[in-house]
């Protein structure tokens, strides 16, 4: 046997799972098809939820401490909210992922780069992975190889609900960076059933559009250009990189394990359908996976079924509520924006949910209690404006 656990994929879920297992004394191999660091299209926001699941300080790779969020509609500012000391930490995924892997290596995990998983086979007593360099065997395997997961296909997953995003890195002037400031911009008028974003980094801006349904990244190029045309401070910016990617949207209960294999992060469809955010759920799933795997290593009678149960009870519930919110907001984006602008209470809920200070579950627990009063106030305000006009 080559290891207790093989982790396929060195993204946030795989790297953190490897770290937790190795720290607890397991022998762990990480297989990553690319050389690290490698670019990943991603907004790169570490929410407060994500930070709760990081067992070490990410300060060495933080680009910007975002102090608030801005809501806009086709470039028109609607509101701005600020929270101290920050609402999220902004990172570049190439540095973040490589840094996580370094933490895993420090506690004993072994990394193999250029190790593409060609095939996965499972037997009663072990699981093996075929790579271009040979076959590796372990007692258990973690599929952390993203939305196009080879491991997930072994579990029988052939089709999954996905959204699609197109992201670009923009080199802007110092004046452009100053105008953006340390705020995260979300524009829900940028495209139907989605939003556009502008996130600050140390020396550039990460921008993109997210479409919360299945589609093609090529269809988003014109939408991205149209979205950015509403923001003068990015006019004339140099596009250093633009790349599309699918985002696996969670919310549907699915089996995430076999006898010796489990799925984490994007490979398990653990991104929310409202914002397309997946880092925090990847880190969360790594903790759940590591806990169950260590139980299984210590007790041969334990079952990986505990992992699927734990995910559905916690992350799954949160993603189902995110999907409910997405269906309503994206079907009525103008009404949702108008309600938000007119209610200070809703604005607090929005920024707290955006930054994961409040969960989608908690949001939908309180929203029905107050929404009728907010709707009535909004209607009265509109009628009053009509009378005054």
C-alpha cells in the first residue's frame, strides 16, 4: 500500500483535507495534474465562513482586506455597506492553493505534480489510481479534482447542474484602483439570471460575470464587455487574462461516497447557486471528510456513509436554501434590488449573507417574517411618489 489516503486534486478542498489527515498521523499522497502554482479563474474571496475553516493565518497570501460591498444595477450604484474590520480577504487562487499545499507538506503529506488521474479502480480492501507514471494504491481516496472530476465519474456521475462564469484580470491605473477602493462590487443588472463583479487585488482588479444556469463561457464575452463599459474606472484597462469555467451548483441531495472513495469541494457540487461561491464549502467539506476518514482508518467498521450524511445535514441544507434564494432573486432581479435599496434591515441581511456572517439558512428563516411589512412599506413609498409626482 502506498498510503492511507490518496487525494486527487490540490485545490482548497484537497489540500486542506490532506493537511488535516497528515497532521493527525495518516500517510497522504496528493496527486495534482498541473505544476504548482497554477492559475485558477476565481474571484478569490475568503468569506468569514471560509476563514473559520482555515486552521492557520492566511495573511502571507492576502492581497486586499475588503471592507465592504457595493450593490449596483448596470453600473448605477444602489447602495454601499461597510463592516469592520473587513468583510472578506481577497486572494489569488494560484498563490492560495500552493500555500495550502505547502501547509500539508509541512505536516508530512507528499505531493506529486503532473500526476493526472487516468482511471480509478476500487476493490474490497483498497483503491488504486492509474497515472502516466504508474499505479498508486491506498486504503481510501478523496476526489478533489473539480467540476470535471474523474473520480466523480467513477461514482457514476455523468451530468451535474452547473452555472458558468467568465473571469478576467484587469491591469488598471492607480486612479482606477483608488476609485474601486477596498469594496466588492456586485452588479445584478449585468446579465439575466446572474451578476457581474469587480473585486480589488493588490495591483489589479479581478472582474467577471456569473450566469447561474448552464451555458457557454463564449456567450458571456459580450456580456462581460457590456458590463465593464458601465464602469469608467476600468475603461482602457489591459486584460491580462480571461478564462471561462463551469461552476457546480449544489442543492440537490447526492451520494458522495462509495466503500473507499468520497468527493469534496467542486467535485461534490458544493458551490452555492446564488453567488457561485465555493471556497468556503470546499474547506468545510475537507473538515467533514478528514474526520470521517480518520474514523475509518482507526476503526475498520466505520463507514464513509457518515460523510454523505454529514454533508447533507450541514452544507447540503445551506446550499438548498441558497438555491431557493437564487430562484427568486434571479427571476425578479429589479424587484429584489428595489426592496433592498428601500430597507436598511434588508441591507444588513444582504451584506451579512454576502460575507457569510449570516447563513442562507438563517436568512430564509427570518425573511418570511419581515418581508410582508417590507413589501407594504415599498408599495406605500411608490404610491406616495406617484401622488407627489
